[in-house]
């Protein structure tokens, strides 16, 4: 099983990942930060950045938070939303510690891993986003980077 | 019935702010403007030509200050560029400056392609532009702040740390002609004194933020072109260099060519025992982050440095490139890197642009010759390499304190005060020559002579020797090679993509051709306007000529398309006791250039028929009405 992971040390907040995501999903021929499933939050003064994106975490609190059990994980480990069940309550949005789920235009948006070949990973010039096997020595590194995403978030977004 | 135009790629609107009338209005982008000038620098130069009051004072309040994005701003790889334009106070002619960061992206997302500021406010203000709304806000509490102070304060005030701030520091407030507009803390729109124009209008900052979407005409085609652009970059060996050390490799390149402008242009080469202290490798030791660049950047020409200095304590300087450092380091005979970094940091905080380094170098030479006396400098001992003196002076310049006033009107002000300085000043059309010495690379640096904003490396940036292989191996061929680079660079400025990524870092003729083709494809698929490369190059040509026509109205002629006197008269000592001879074939090159660009050879005035063929009849008529064509036989 592979996971998407973000390393702030390599990120330049150029936002090309956002462009890659929205071009790849191309909702209505528009490019928009809002409909991207990955967004970069940055703090120029502190030269810090963090990605808001689903990292296919083991705990998946979004699934448990959903009052109507509309969320599940599929074979790729990505979160799948059953839109026929979803009541757009935003519980999953609030539950995600990575800010990886959004409710935009009455629809839940979460990374779909571009069906196994994430465009943001392909296009990131500095390899700040990678899609790596969650096994062996990678496990510890992925967990560290996941924790870093959570722990640095407040520092990045605080004014 | 009112026709509402659909816009793809472009935001579709120009925002006009008149500070004297306290009014804000927006007008739709006209399709003729798009077709003729494409965007960015093209829009800015056209608006400037049309709206500047030629007879009025250089700093007349009615003169516009223009912020222009391009059709590919916020869309293409390495695209987050912005042109800031106005009549330049420092050169007194056409002025514009190009800057990165995220301002262009945010302005477009806020719904505007161009912002035009006219008039002058009575009290300090800043503009807050957010998702299709704009307001003029009081800035009394911000006046007097340095660049980092005001940037921080404004991000807090608008409550969004991802907003983009273009501001001035004390130098701009005090209308010092070397003042830059600084974007996002550390990116300077330098040269031509745009910060002074902003300060004169009493605008401390423009803050923008947008979440609007951009519509793409053919998203699948655009995506394909985007992927192709990335694959071109990945193939380029220069991309690796850019990512490894940014533009700082140029310190080494220019020294290897003996092209560093040392002691105000008297030498071009540093021997290894000295150069080792300031070479790319030495600089890289202070580098703290592997990458650093603008929006959608594929290279990263700048670097962030942390310095733990005995004299200045611990400090950080972010997004510093080659040109932000060289004029404040060995150009002043300073070989202590930490002092160079600190000089750059001071300029950034005070909102001074790096051309001030070249002015200090000139003053150091005048001081050496006894033309400038210590008493005039408030007792500062302005000897070569005196970093302490430089730092004291930089503060005095920004605050127009005592000897700082000598620098208030830039290089031309120094020459006015000390007429003897004219033979030492390294400038063209009043703009300090910041890049390398023209004597070391002739075809490449012919650009300083014909650039519409003075001695300039960014008007034709790319490997003209590579491109030149398409043309005959003689002087006309060399000029044609130069012109191909000038055309592409101008087009890059119209689209507002990065000159470095799209031209300067090009390492083969094949890559040059690929980039040219992909730019057209990106433009057409994004906008649906459907222009050919020839159409786009005509727009670039139109832009070059409207800028030239503007300068002609201010009195510039062929004699102003020249090089610094020192480059034309003195040989340049380089490695091993050898010399680069003086630049001798300028006139021959100019004749060829004028002929190819449809400019009158005798006067340097764009020919009537050329302007008409380019659809610029009104410019030809304007020049005619002013009696300018009487000079053309």
C-alpha cells in the first residue's frame, strides 16, 4: 500500500501541486485553488509551509466521524465518499487533522490519488510530495512527516 | 445590446484607482488590446504611452503607475511575474520593472489583469484588493515602517497571511530614485525607481488576495502543453544547476569570462586566491534551504541564507539571487561575504534596489580621484571595500540624511552634481549597468545599448550565441541572433512568465525552439485567442517600438543607444595580464538592428511606415504632430 506524503523541507510553496490537481480533475474547465484536493498553506515571514491533503492515515478519523457512514477506504487506501448517503454535514472536514477534506459547492472533496498516479507528485519540481510504499524503513519516515504536518499547521497559519 | 466578452486565461478587467479623485472603477479588457499587446509588459507600455503626460514633470501626479499581469501569470510553469511601469524618475524615460513572488497570481485571482494607479493622495494610503473588491485605506500608522515591518503589519491587518504585499520602505517614502517596490517581504521590483513613484503618490502598499477561478479555453490541450513544458525543463542541464545553487553560479561564470564589473569597471577578473571567498561554493555554505523560487517555479533562482555574523549578529536573508548580491559585494571591493549579505539585507529592509551599489561604486571612484571630498560625505571614508561606510551610507540614502542626498536623484543626479563623473559612470540612458561587462561578451551585451529602459540584461536574456547558429556567421547574423533572443524575451514579458526559466537558462537551440513552440501552445489553449508565433512576435515588436516612441518623445535619439564611455574607450584587464579590447563595432551593430526593426538609422526614431504596418498609426501621428519626423529625411 502506498501513501501520499508531504515534506515541508522541500516545499517552495510554488503551488504547482494545486494547479496539477485542478487540471487533472478539471471541473468545468477552470483552475481554482478552491476545488483543488491539495492546497499549500504558507507563512512567508517564517518561511514555512504545509500541505492540506489526505495522507491516507491509518486512523482515518473522518470515517468514524461520519454520522451516516458515507466514508470508506478502498483498495488504494484512499477515502471514498458515497454521495448518495452523504448529508454534507462537514463532520469529516472537521475531523481530519490534515485539513485534507473540504466541502466545496455542496460536495465533499478528498484526494483520489489520481487512481494511483498522483499528478501533484508527478509535477512537484522539488519532490516535496511523494507517493511511497508504506512498509519497511519508510514507515517511520512517513509517520514522522505525518506528525510534522499536524504539528506545524498552527505555526504556519497563525498570523 | 451590450456585448459581454468571455475571457479565458485573462481575468478580463483593468482596475483604475485615482487617488486625487478618490475614485475606483473597473473597465473590461478590450479585445484589440489583447490582440495587439498580449499582456503584461505589452499592456503596461501601451497604457503608459497613452496616459503619460509628456510635457508635465516626471513625477506629475496624473502620470500612471501600472501593475500588469500577463495571460500566463498564475497558469504556466515558472509564471508568477508582474510588470510595474511608470515614467521613471531616475532615468526620466520609459520605466518598468519585473518582479516575481505571488503578487501577479493574487491580482489575477482577485479578478484583475492590470491595476492602474493615477493621481496622488494627500495622506499615506494603501490599497486592499480582495476578490473583485478594492478600497483605498488609511496608512498613516504604517508610514515610516521598514519593508518587513509593514509587510507583517499588513498581513495581520487584512487577516490573511497568504495575501501578497507590494510595498515601499523608507527609501520609497522619501522619494529616493533608487527605491524599489518590494513584493512579499523580499522580492524587489528594482531599477527605474518604481518605489519612488509609489512613494510620491503616497501609496505605502498594495495588498492583494483572490480566490477567483481562472477559466481555461481548452483544458486538455493546456494540460498537454504544460506537461511538455515540464519535460523540456527536466531535459535541460541548466535546470539542475538552477536547483542546485540558483543564479549564484553566475558569480563563477562571469569571473571565468573576466566580466565582473570591479572597481567601477576597471577590472573584470578576480584571481582564485581572492575569488574563493565570494564564489558560488562559498556562498552556498550559507544556504539553508535546498529550494526557493516564485509561484509555479521549476528552477529556484534564489536562495535563503542564514548568517551568524560577528559584526551584525544572526540574521536571515531570503530569496536572494545573484544580482541582489554582486553589486553590494565585490563590486564595492568587499570580499567578506557576510558583509555583502548584510548590505543586501539593509537594502531589502530600506526598500532600496541593488543599483544603488553601482552608484556607491561610482562614488568610491570619485572619492579615490579626489573629486568627492570626505567633508561632503559627512566624514565617511568612502574607500574601496569599506563595508562600514557602505552601511552608514545606505541608511543615509534611504532617509535622505546629509550625504545621502547626493544619491537622491540616482546616477543622473550624481553626474549633475559632479560633471566629471560622466566619464566614469557605468550606465546607459541613466540606468546603472548591473550585469556583466559588455567588453567580455559583445553580441550578448549589445542589449545594453538598445534596451528601452537603459543598461539592462533582462531585455534580451538568453544564449544569443546558440540562437545565432541559425544565422550567417557574420555581424548581421550575430545581430539577428541577438534579435531572436530579444524577441523571445519580450514575448516572455508580455506573457509574464519567467525570463530565466523560459529563455536565459536555455542550453540548446533545440530547447529554444521547443520553448517557443510550447509558449504559443500554452497561450492559445489557455486563452482561445489563437495567435501564431509570428503574431506574438509582432506584438513583441510593437511593444519594443511603442517604448522606443515614448523615449523619442522625451528626446532620446540614436546617440542615446550607446554603452558606458569606459566600455567604448578602455580595454578591460582580465585573467593572466590579458585584456578584452574596448567595444568598437557598436555603430555597425546599431545600423543592422535599426534596419531590421524598422527604425530610422540616422535618428533612432521608429519609422512612420513601420509603425503603420504594426497598426500603430496613432503613434506615428502623435510623433508627427510633435514635429519629430522633421528630423527624419
